[in-house]
């Protein structure tokens, strides 16, 4: 258990250091560095949506909305209010602020809608995402339909990677705690969970708020990467894209979400010149997975070191 | 004083009155049977006692305090646990996780402690694991603790559901047809076990059974429900010979003189 964690942390640090060195030395060019940054950002988005949809079993379609809230509000802090703080403090502070605004919105929407059953939440969060977007289209202070310009480019690979590792660690530890088990029990059987003494509304809202928080943080990362926030960057299709990562990786599988985030971000770049086609491909993928493998490629299983040791053991047996 | 008492409990679904005039009391430590033909309203009564359904009218008192209108989780936390007629385990979770979830209401560490995995978290998780395994041992399920609960044979799933209910540390345990789908030997063992856990855990138990011959030997008092109404109440001997009960069960394949 502890050994596994040690391996995980060592591995995560090693990957981060190596990639950062390759970027600094120019082996990885800025274009690929940006793709790696986006992969880390989408890993945050996919794992946080997985906490809501996969772990707790609530169908949310509002991640783009929370991302927008986090993006705009963190950018307001760094762009509009010139606080006398060094960048290395200003940036994380603004991400935290963006995350908290998104979490607060998640709480306000989650409390009434999570009392209702599945489909209502999907519809309510879908509507919420659009309302948030329209709000930014009309909000002159942040540039309205023209978008918000002049955002400082604080985001780089290292920041994003480190934040992604911490976000994922927080979400995984939450899932492993008794509170996380309470969330999982809701996914498994809500009536039984309630009968076991679990305040299901409380835990649904909790998962929703934590998920919204990290979506907001990712939105802040996005804004300070692209340096321009436009309401059209947060359409319903962005929520669908994140949902596709969660479904592809397996509802309930965190490692699956990370793998799918990396894979689909790469695919998006590869298909950039066919961007209209891309959305059709994604929608079709989502439909095909839902029809033939609704639990996702991994289901609730996780990639693990045991999987590899099982594999090598099989190979050994075969050799004998 | 009765630990659980209902009076004039009524539940209607649209035009259908599923339960009416449901008056029962359970004294501390009793093992009571609730029997009646299929569709009599037994499960509906359980759903009202556990807060799954809100009664259309009437009162439910747990240790003198009204629990009408409370959420199921609040009622569980106050001390009523139950099993379901159609087993409702967390199918895709392991046997031990099923039990651990039932311990959640007594977990003291907070969300932040869980995320930071402090010593308090480690200690409490170890304690929960140990308590859950100890409970599973009583039900002879500890050797299967890491299996998915859906992979257990039927009889073991029923036992696990009872174990999980006990993990909530109840004062009153409601069992909805726990012997359904079991063979006579399994049923006999289960009834012995129910009596044993009542003594061991100092519980008050209300047991639903469709087949009345099963409860005759284990229950101290029996209520008979028919068309939503309590039509008889008394010790097994009286129930067995009560003409109303015989009439209610007429046409059903039940041997009323069975000693089982
Ligand atoms: N949720 C519900 N909606 C409508 N009718 C119901 C509902 N639950 C139970 N009933 C009806 O109430 C009656 C009693 O059912 P139930 O309590 O399950 O009986 P029992 O457990 O004694 O077999 C039946 O006629 C059943 O169809
Ligand atoms: Mg029933």
C-alpha cells in the first residue's frame, strides 16, 4: 500500500522532471509543450468529472460552465485587479479563487437539483452551462462577446503538471476515504445507501462541489495558457468532450480518465485541421461506447502495477 | 415501554390503500413476526417504518419519539436497520466494503483528514476494517471478504445483507422475507441464526414472512396482515387456530399444522 504510493509519487516526480528538462533544453518544442500542458489540464477535468459521474453516479453535463467560471474569475484577479503580489503567488491564488467561485456555483445548483433523480441533473447542469456562457457573452466588464484579452501567460507545463498531480492525489485520497465510499455506495444503490445511514444528498452535493472546484481550477489554467477568454471556448461541446474522456476511460476509473484525457487531447491535435469532423467523430465515439460498452473501456477498474505483474507471470507460465 | 410503536398507520397509492390501520408495538428484546399473503402490505409497512415512504397518516414512535417524516438515513442513525425482500447489496463492491459503508455514520474523521491521510485516518480505517472482518466472521463470510458481493451464492448474499444491517449498530432490526428463495435446511439454519443474533446483539427484531409456518417456531408474538389491515395478533398457538387467519390464507398452499 505505502510502497505503491511511493512508486506512484516517485514516478510522477520523475516524469515531471524529465519532461520539464526536455522542454527547457528545447528538445520538446513549445508547440508540443503546450499539448503536454493541455493533456495535464484535461486530466484534471476528466478526473474531477469522473468523481461526479463515475464515482458518485450523478450525470452532470456542466463541466464547461464551471471551467468558464474558474477561467473568467481567476483572470479577473490577475488581469483586472493589479494586486501587488509576485507571479508565483498571484497565479495559484487566482486559480484557487476561480475554483472557489466554481465550487460555490456548484453548491447553489447542486443543492436543489441533486435531490432529484438522474436525468434532471443532466438537464439542469446542461442549462447551467449555457446560462453561465450567456452571462459572459453579456458581461461587458470581461469583454462580453469579444472576449477577455490581455491575460498574463502564467500557465506553463510545470505548473499545470504539478497542479494536476495534486488534484488527482486529492481526488483519489477522497475516494479511498470513508466519505468516498459513501459516494460510491450512492452510485451502487441509492436506496440501500440511504438505509445504511448515509445522507445521500450531502454526499452527492459534496462530490459535485469538489468536481466543480477542480473544473474551475482547470479553467484558470486554460485562461492563462490561451491568454484570451471567449465565451465560445466553453460551449456544451466542451462538456461533451470531457464526458467522452470519462466514459472512454471507464466510469469510476481514475487511471482510465487520465489515460483517456492524454489520448483524446493528442487525437484532438492530430485532427485539428478537420475540426468539424472531429466533433462528429467524438459524438459517434460516445454513442458507440454507450451502446456497446457503457461501463467504458476499463469499467471501474484501475491500471495498476499488479496488472503488469499478472501479465508477466502469465508470460512466465507460458514459457515453462 | 415499547421500543417501536405505530398507531393508525395508513399508506395509499393514488386510489389504492396498501396499508390501513396498522397498529403494532415491539417491546425491547422481542422477536416478532409479521405475516400475511402476498400483496397484503407487509413491505409497504416496512417502507414506512424506515422512512422510504412517508405514511399518508398515523404515527410511528421509536422510544417514544416520533420519526414520521424523517429521512431513511436519519431513522437508521436513530437505530432502525433493515434488509430488503429483493436483496439490495452494493453488488459491484467487495463483501467487506459492503459492511464498511454501513460503519460510515460512525466515522469521526472529516473530509480533509481523509484527503491528507493523517494518523487519525489510518487508525480509524484500520479499526473499521478490523470491525468489519470480525462481523463477517460471525456470519462465516470473512474468508470471502475480498470477493464481489454479486459473486456470492444466494444464501450468503442474504447473510451478508443481515451483517451489513447489523453494522449500522441498530436497536431494532427489520427483516423482509429473509428466507425467500432458500431451501428448508437453509431456512431452518437462518431462523436459528436470527434468534441467536437477537440474543447476541440485544436486538428487537421484526420479521416479515410470507410462509407462516416458518415463523411459528421462532417468534414470540405474531401479527397477521391481510389487505393492509392487521387481522390478528397473538402468540403462535392462537394465530395457528385463528379462523380469520385460516380464511386469509385459504387457497394458499400452506400447511397450518406444520411443526417445521
Ligand atoms: N410504490 C408503489 N406504488 C403503487 N402501489 C404499490 C407500491 N408499493 C406497493 N404497492 C402496492 O401495495 C400493495 C402491497 O404491496 P406490498 O407491501 O409489497 O405487499 P407484501 O410485501 O405484503 O407482499 C400491493 O397491492 C402493491 O401493488
Ligand atoms: Mg413484500
